[in-house]
C-alpha cells in the first residue's frame, strides 16, 4: 500500500512530513512543500528548484535543473501548486532584475554584481512532472516605469499560482488582484493572463507600519471540497485580524469576491491581542492561520484552536 501524506511544512529550512498514522519526520532541506492530490508525493523548493519526495519511488528526486537562482527571499510567499491530474506543477522563483533607465524597461540580471542595483521579482513557472521540462510563464507584470519611480519595483512580482479544480485555468496574484489564464494540459499551452477579479488596491512596498501590506490579497487556499477559493488580504505589522474573502467555484467559473469573517477560538485571538494572518485549509475544511504570540514567535494554528504547528513553522500543506 502506498504511503499517504496528511501534513507537510517547513521549519528552519527543513521539510517535515507526516505520513498517515505515523509521526512527523524531517526528510530534507527545503521550503514550501505541497502534497499532491493523491497524497502520495510531496513537492518542495530548494534554492529555486523543485524536488519530489515519494516513498514509492525511493525517496527524493530533483525535478528541475534551473541555473543558480537569486536569493529566494521576497515580500511574497514562495509556493507550489499541483495540477489535478498531477502531470504538471506550478511554482514560484525569485529572479534578479535591474531597471534600464535609458530603455525604460526591466532587464533580467544573470550575474549579481554589487555595482548594480538588483531587485528580486517573484515569477511563476510551469514544470511537467514526467519530463522535468519547465519554463517561466508569468512575471514580471505591471507598469514598471511607475513602480521604478516610486521605488517599488518588487510590486511587479507575480505570486500564489493555483490551478482550477478542473485543471483548465491558472490563477495568480499580482498587486493583490487575481489574474486568469487558460491552460491546455494535453499540450501544456498557457494563454495570456488577464485581470479576472479585483481583490484590493495593490501594495505600498516602502511605507512603514501596518500599511506596508496595502489592501491586496497575499495568499490563496482552496477549501476542502474545492468549492471556494479563499484569499487573505495581508497584514504584516501591528495587531488585528486580517481581512478574508472567497470566490465560489461553480459550473467551471469563479463567482464574485465575497467578504468572509472566520470565527476564531479565544486561544487564537489571545483575549483581544489579535495578530492573525495567512490562510491554509486542510482536507476536512478547517481554516489554519498564522498567529504572532506575545513572545514574538509565530505559530500556524487551526482557527478553532484544536491543533497547531511548532513555533516558526511555515505555511502547511494538507
């Protein structure tokens, strides 16, 4: 019988997995693990490349072999998403760019030099599971001239890719809003992306304080039944509960954005000292959020307070 994984997360640069009926164990260096729809494989990122872990196939396999990447740190979260038939994966990488003032455009900078001003842009890639062939499909987006003049070039990033439940669409976030592109699994063809849903007003990457996260979506998460695409509108500084919303998935289409007020246990709210952010949803439909505690540590917890990850763990996958 094939091993099924029920939980994955990273902690201090190590990937931890929980096989069904067993205890959590560390399996490799990496971040952003994502459990496959069949729960038999886990994909994760290591220095910008995708690796796969499966007990059926004897451990860890490197799926992509992209050139050495820029430092994989960003305002936006790294992530991986599986296609429903598990033949493709989407993943994000941080790529180095510099702005050419004379040409008024971004230039991908392959050799990082201290004499050149480099900005890390999050981009979205597609990889075929069987062959390992991959390519960048989205990013950077936006008015790079205006972003450069306001010292906010990182705002051209594209992040949080997800497939639709039927595998025919790809959605990504850019400046806090949802963009959509058609996808043909037979050929691996990706259509040109277009703005699908306005979820916020973008970001201010330079202003201090709680306003830095702006008013746009940061994370996406499908509910347990793949009937709602939940989004979190970010907050990184100060206390409070971030805004949440969702888009219903019916008859192959996403509905209009709806506000959502999740209920939180008092242990999560910390008796009025809220600092709640992020979103992940397990296969039973339970919402998980990141809570900053009094001592400054962050911890992913179930919204009902009935379970939690170790302090410092990154966003879980189920």
